[in-house]
C-alpha cells in the first residue's frame, strides 16, 4: 500500500495543474495571459526549489 500513497501524491499536483491549464484556456485573452503567467511562476518556483521532478 505505500506505493499507492507515493503514486497518488505526485499525481494530485499534476492533475491540479492539468485542471488549471484547461480552465485557463477557457478564459478571455487578457485573463488567460494572467492565468498562464501565474502557472509559469509556480512551475519556475518548483523547479528552482528542487521540488519533485517527475520528468
């Protein structure tokens, strides 16, 4: 069972990211740009902090 917990933890942020990306794509252009900018900043912060790298 520990494997199920380990596989679900990385999946949740990935699913959240996918949902946020899909939601951003439905926004008007100006709001879409802001949403993608926020996603970009979050991903950059994760990468720079050495957060989980699944790729």
